[in-house]
C-alpha cells in the first residue's frame, strides 16, 4: 500500500498493484447541520495470487470509525485495527467477493483544509484529488483502483434543495422531517479521486446539447444564489468545447447530464470529477462589470480543460500519481489547441510560451526541479506544478510535431480505443503512437525522465560560391537539483529559410535529419546542409517554440532585426524581438551602471514600434510585441547576484524609452482603439483593448502625467479598461489624491462582490515600492480579508510574494519575514495553500548576498517550526537543499 500520510518518500520503482480488487462502491451520505454520516459499501475481492494472510489495508486521513461490518455481520474489534490514518482488516476472506461496510462521521464545517468533504458558504462540497477521498471514508485511495459508484445523498430540503453527484440521476424523493434524497449512478469505472458530491441552495442555468451521434445531454451550471446570470459565458464555452472535441479528437460526451458547480472556497482552479465538475467560482462567474478580458479567456480555457478531462483523465486515468502528466500535460495541450482555434493562434502560443518561461523554466533551474514524470515524491499535492502541466503539454506538442497532425490523431485514436476504462502509464501512451505510425519514440521518452531545460545552440555559415548553407545544431543538458541523467534527447526543431522578400525558400537537403520543415536533432551535435538557395537566406529557428529549450542562436543583430520584420512565421517574429529586448534588459541589469539609462539601441526600439504600428497585424499580436519581459524573467536571465531593485529600475527605464520614442504613435493608438461602445468578449475586441491599454501604459510612463489614466478610469465601461487605468495610477502615483480617490471608488462600487475584491487586494499587493509591505500588512487586517478563503490569500499574500519583486525582496529582508510568518499561519488552516505560496522562495540562491542571507534565515526558521504540515515542510526542505 502506497502511503503518504507520514511524509515518507514514495518511489515509482516501488509500485505494485493493490492486494484487493474493488468491483463496486455504494455510498450513502447523510448531511446535517454540524455533521455528516457516511456509509460506504465496498464490493471487494482478494487479488489472485495474494496470500490469505495479507490483510486488507485502507487509507484514512483524520477519520473516526463509526461502524464496520463484513457481509452484513459486525466485526469483532480483534479482527481489525482502526486509526485516523488507516483501517486494517485482518479477517478479509481468502477468496471470493465480499462486502465491507464502513461507517464514518465527519464535521464538514470544521474542514478548513478544503480536502475531502467540507462546507463553504452553506454549500456542502467535496474535493478528492489527489488524496481527499480518504478524508471521507476508509478506502483503497489510489488512482489505479477503479469501480462504478452509486451514491445516495440525503439532506434537509430547505438547506440543500440541490443534491448532486457523479453520473446520471436515477431516483429522488422526500423523507420525513423535511428532508429529501437523490440517487446518482455512474456506470463508468473511476478512481476515488474523481468522486464528487455537492449539496446546497443553488441557482442554475440549464441547456440542452446534442452530440454528433444525436444523443441529448442536459447541461447545468450551478452557482450561489443570485449569480446564475454570470454563468452564461461559461455555458457557451462548455458547448463550444464539446463541439470542438468531437471535431478535433472524435470524442463525444458519454452521460445523460453534465454539471458544473461554482463555489467560493476552493484550493484549485477546478476539478474534473466525472459528470460533475467543481470550479473555483472565479473560473465561471463573469460579466463586463466584474471581469477582465483575461478573466474571459481564463474561464474559456478552464471550462474546456476540465471538460476535455472526461476522456484524458477520466475515461483513461493515470495508473499512479507519478503519471500525473499523462492526464494534466495531455489535457493542457488539448485546451491550448482549443484556445488556438477559438482565438488568434499565434497570440495564444505566445501566451503559452510566456507562462512556460515565467513559471516552468525557473522551476527547472532551481531546487524544486523535477522531471515531468518524477521518480519519487513526499507529498503529491506539491507536484501539481508547471513542470507537470506546462512542460508536460510541450512534450505532447513535440509528439504532434514529430508525427504530424494525421499521425498524432492516429496515435490518439489508438490510445482512446486501447486504454478506455483503464489506468495507464507514459510508456503505454507513447506505445500507441509507435504502434499507430511505426515511429520509434524510445529516445523521445527521455524527456519524461530527465529534468532541466536543454540548451539548443545553433550556428550557420553560408558559402556564396557553392550557394550552400550549413547549419550546426548542438544540445546540452546540465545536471540540476533532481540529479537525473543528461543523455541526448530527440529535439524537433521547426525552421524556415526566409528570403529578403519575406517568403520561405525551399529547403533542399539530403540530410535524413530533416523531414519537411523540422530538423530532428537526436545527437549531441549535427550539421545540416541546404543547397540551391539562390542567395543567402535568414535562418528562422525553433519556430512556434517547437521544443521547450533555451535557444542560443549565433546570428547577427542585423539578421535578427530583419527576421523580426520579415519572418512569415509570426511567432518567431515575436520571439526574436522579445529575445533582443530580454538580452538588452539582462545586460543592463548585470552591468551595475546607471539603471535609469536607456537600455535599448535605437534599432530595437524602432523594431518594437514598427510591429506596434503595423496595421496588417492583429491588435492582440501588436500588444504582445509591446509587452516587455517581466522582472522575474529578467532575474532568471541574470542568473546570479540578482538585485531586484536594479532590475525594476532598468525595466522602468526601458518603458520610458519606448514611451518617449513612440509618444505620437501611442497617442494615436489609444485615441483610435479606446473602448467607447458596447462590450464584447470576442478575441478581436479583446485584442483592441489590449493594444489600447498598452499604448496608455507607455504614455503614462513617458510623460509622468496621470490625467489619461484618471480619465479612462472615470469613463471606463468595462472592467478591463477600469482595472488597467487603476493599475497605472497605483504603480506610478500610489499616493496621489486622484489615485486614492479612484481606489476608494473602486472599493465602494464592488465591495459586495468577492471576485472583484480579490482584484482590489491583488492590485495593491503589486505596487512596486518598498512601502508596499506596510500596505499589505494593513490590508491583511482589513475586515474583508480572511486566511480561510484561498482566493483571498492568493490575491494578497500570493500576489505580493510572486509579483512584487521590489517589496517582497526588500533589502532589509522584511518582505521575506512577513511572508514566512503568514505561511506559518496559513499552514495551520490550509497546508496546500501555504506550500504553493512557499514556492516563491525557490530562486533565493540567485539573489545578491545580503538578500540571500535574509531569505536563507527565514526559510531555516520556518522549517524549524513544530507541527509544520508535510506539504509546507516538503517545499521548504527542498528549497534549502
């Protein structure tokens, strides 16, 4: 039995199947004020070959046993052993099926961990991934134990008129004493982590969906009272997701109903429980008065992601938690492809790569490094990481690049057919592509086992007399904290040879490494020769970021600037320009020179402004061309002796330089694109708002005049424009009367809306000034702040630690001390949230010596605390190693 309750190290190499098979689960959940009574009937059987002397061991977590019977007969206390962390039955039958009935009693109202069965704002709810089901009843709580579930829920009809669980509704009715019941049947085998139950007084939006084969499905989006009108966009996104999955992957929905429930207190973004997705309400509820364009995009993505899990995660789940990327990385890839089809594909790809570099690359470079499929863990909740999700998606994308769209679809079809209803592994996933296409992916599988970001070095030379271009590619992977091997991997490098007319030349070569527009780098080094080019082309390498690598391309600045203007691959136009900007910022941040000096050569500024003014490009793309790398991105590139104050000053100097150089352009763009009509959440309208607000930001940075931002705040007719203006006022003029008045007006307008108040807290936590620490200290004592709501904690404390590089990294160490003290408080309430915020310390070793010593000290003080959760202790100890 794999146990993690004591924080021991769990290893993939130790995996073995459960000693007992589970054939069916029949649960009754009785809800009362202040307690819940759970009765679970487990149809079990000893696995063939398991000795009769081997006991039945079930997982538990803070449980109390209220009753135990075997085939209807009470068990003598000498035949079993129960503790809060487990139940061992010594008298399990040696052969044949038997039914074990387990009764437990819970107090959902006291469950601040929000794992298992808890109550939030009067709503009973469950969250079972990864190991929450063992907080409801004793169970074989592991993802490879699959069974159909039948669930009966009983509650007071006034307190909980809505009773939901997995599967299809099969029975309901009234009970004595004003109570009622509902029975749900899920015919599909599922692991316990996908179990869900929700009960409460909820509003709902219902619509019908007809699948491609003509089956009728009832869709429901449930919300807290009075908020169902804000679920319309989520419902629309759900229907679009269902249509897309049918068209792109041939996957239809399989139950009669599909329900989504939005609740306020939730540790994650959402959970894909079979037929009953439970969402953090920030990813369901929105309209133009409370949500920004990024919120709309987020709702669309998360709704799609959780729906797509129905096949990649639910119908086929992961054999063990080491295979987590098999459902999460694969499903992130699928939601990225959906967003690319629904919105502007290049802009979506840019956003994905920005997130990868901002979150996963630092993970790869620091003490929390781990492979996409880890070989061991102490606390599985700490491996819901950017490496598993985002890098995991990049690995799936590489498979699609290697095989081509048709080959990838053949492999996915075989995966669905071969492993439906099973718990699968990475090896089984890759084998489907090999069997479907004949492609050997043995070397590619190293991507799942080797941690770290490979460096891809590219150089080229052109022989004009022979009209021949030689391109040399090298790969290298440095050992890191995870101490995995560093063997050469299969890296697909998408490329183009761009002529001076802005069109790709035909790539004529005899190299077997080149297939179409992809160079397959399998060796430490390889050289590819292209001939019959006509004249020297510009080499456009790593198009669409075809592999998650650090690219070092030996290319002149003139060639790079030409590609930023000519490359028909728009992603690479952006990447090349962004790399030039990032390199200039990094150089200025390392130099120790005057941080207020302009860091860019005039040619770079001209290239930025040319992209921003090019009306042949989508406004959303032009906004991305104007977006500077974040301060954490620059810090990662600086690498060591990082001074966050210096980096902030360099980035602000860059912003002023661009703003001053393009002042007329930015005035024209803002005047032309500023919102003045009815709000629409479509991608084109969002792109126009993005470009208009980028222009406003540069105007304010260049002029130091708050008037345009103050005016936009007053006149804004949607949250995107209002919040953008308020952000500029707070970041540039935090103590001005206009800013103070705007902040107060924003609060008064939205104080009744929890989602918007999160924005109010978060925005103030990002003010790039050392005095922001005192502001967040005051906000932590605000009547609307609570440590018990994960969204509120993330908004204030999480945002301060992750997004405010100036105040968190205060030179006196006060930012570190304040966050560490809050982590200790949060940990007593909700260990998952404390552990996730603690990852913001991961880059402490790269800081300059004074800050580095302060960070080390607070981490050591934190790890020495008694009663620290295994979640937080795991993160802090790994950060210190």
